[in-house]
C-alpha cells in the first residue's frame, strides 16, 4: 500500500494544542482522491487534535491567526486548502494568537 | 464544528473564495514584486508578493529606516526594550542585533537593555526560556514583577532583578494591583501603570528611549480605544511615533508598520526561537472596550488589511502642540492637562456635572459649587482619567 508521508510542524504556540510537539511525521493512507490540505486538516482533527479544536480550526480551514507554510512558502500562494500534498512536503502551522 | 464561546473574527471560507484568490491573480503572483525575477514565497496584505531575499531585506530596511528617519536615538544611547511573549519581541531583538552588527556606515549605534515584566504568576521554565533567548542575542536582561512594582515601586533597586530566580524568591503572595469592577478601567490602569513602570525603569537604568514591541494591530487598537475612552486629544502621545509625555524618556513603537504575518514569517525564515506563554492566548472576550475594539480591528485586518495601514499612518501624522507639553500633567496618565477654553458644554463638562450631582446627593459632602468642583477635577486629571478614577475610588 502506498501511503503519503508528510512532515507536519507547529510553531508560535500552536504546538501547545498538540502536546507540545513541534514536529510530527505522518503517513496519510492511500485514497481515491488526491490529498489536499483540507483533507489533512480533517485528518489532524481526527488523529492529533484531541481538544480545543476551535483554537486551531474554523469551518473547513484553520482559524484566522494560524498561518500555514508549505515548504517555506505562504499557502496563500498555493491555493490554500486546495493545495495537493506531495510526498515529503513540510507543512508548518504557525500561530499568531499567542502572547504579545 | 462546535460553536465556540468566543466571538472569533470571521472570514469567508470555501473552496473557491479565499482572499478573493482566482487564477487571474495567481498569474500576477508569478514573480516577486520587488526583484521581478524570483519566485515569491509570501503575500502581504492580500496583494504584494515577495521572494524570501526581498522580503527579509525589506523588513530590515523598514526597521532601520523608521529608526533613522525619525531621529529617535542619539549615538550610543541606552535603549530599554520591553520584551513580551510572542512573535514581535523576538523579531525586534533580531532586527536590533542585525542592525548593530552591520559592518557598513548604516550600522545602528545604540545600547539595548531588555526588560521582561512578569504580569501573571510565571513558571520558572518560561522565564528561563526568555533568559536563553535574550542571551542568545547578547543583550543584558532584567526582570520585574508588575505586582511588586505596584506595591513597592518607589524602590526600584528592590524590585528590579538581573536574575529571574531572585524575582521569584521575592514574589509577593498577594496581588497588589487592585482590579476595579470595571474591565475597561482595569485595562486602562494596567496600561498606564505599565507605561509608568517602563519610564521609571528607563530612568533608573540611564536609558533615554523605550522600545515597545507593539505592531500595527496594537497601534490601531490603541488608537481607536483612545478615541472611545475620550482621550482623542492625546492620540499623538498614546499612539503616535513618539510618546514624549515624560520630559526625559521617549517611548517608541518601532514595529508599528509591521503586521503579525510579516513578523511570524520573519521569525520562521531566520529560524528564531520564540517564547510563548501558555497563559496568553487571544480569547476575544468582548468584556471591555479594549477587547471589543481588539476584535473589531482583528476583523478589519483579516478582511480589509489596508484599513489598518491607513489607521496607523494617520496616527503617524498626528502631532501635539509643543506648548501643550509644558502644561501641568494629569495625575494618572501624566499627559499634559489641556485647558478647557471653550464655553460650550462638552463631554468633559457633562461628565463632571454628573459626578458633581452624585456628590451633592451624599449628605456628608460639603457644599461646593459645580464650578469649583469642575475646576478641581480639571486640575488633577484629564477628562478620560477622571472617569477611570471614579472606579478606583469605589
Ligand atoms: Zn525578490
Ligand atoms: Zn490622564
């Protein structure tokens, strides 16, 4: 079976919602459709984010104030939730809601 | 999705609507706005795209230009830098260190001293992280507890520590900052006292300038809050480029033209370690005027980011009449008292009048004409503070 390996990272305080884990390597199971960030967010919600989901997610996207970078590039330049995840992508979620 | 208790800023979400991104825009974003050749990595204010090199050099330039253009510091001045949890302070320290270490004539010449004001009870681990981060930039660091300052601020020697462990040992058990039953007044007082703390510590450490890590969102929020609290006349001090209400110390917000996205990306690209307080997550509570305006401004930033820029730029241009600065200062916020020359009934007079009426209703208060009462009020406090003081007195 061909799973899709991605590196998910959390920063800026977002890691506090994930047991203080700053990096997680995950294997997304094979499925008919291509994996997009929208699907990844659902996967994260079901598998990594146990509580306080409203601090991270809103609707089918991230909560305003959470920034997303795909391989160091702003996801707003990459079609945001519709970006099709590639093997070994590095997806960073960074919170601007903590502190200051 | 469960409903949250907080009023969260809204934005349109959906498969095809996202910051109005369309295929047409995508094409426009092929090349960096500045060098016109590299592939962009960031889009700012929903429209300007930059490659990594141009983004980082642009940020450094914006910072240095702000300090240089406004003639804020004299050569080798000591500058007190206020450190807070989150992105902005780490960016600020990095920008300072980079500008100080330049080998060109544009090299910045000032001597930063960092201070962390511990507001809530702080875990030693959290304070240790601050120490590590500030030390990594090679700046001296002091800790002070807000409560200790409130209860024992006259003797700064006893409440200012170069080592956080000493501060924790001396931590007061009681919360000496008396909260009023009005959240707006409490937050206003906190802000005023924090500013006084910074001014006093700056004098104590021979600094002439204080750098506060407020970003555009904070400046816009403070500006609109000041207006709502009747401090319109003091906008140039409360939210302008320089706060000069103290004759010796100038308070400056050198990150006022940066937004949180810029600084978050700046920190990611420079691989900077953040210090984040688990207790300080933005909640959008809406219980005070400040919180309401914070939510309002956050929504604005999300949907109309250019508006924030306009608000901050407007704040930049406001100036206070220089002669006003010489007049007597308000007992609370230390802003100069403005003479009420107008004969008309303005809101300050109206507030005084309602206070006078309620004072007259208390039988033990001795008779005092409204005119006398008003003059007394105006001699002690500015209009906004006279309303805050009411809650303190209660
Ligand atoms: Zn470029
Ligand atoms: Zn005042």
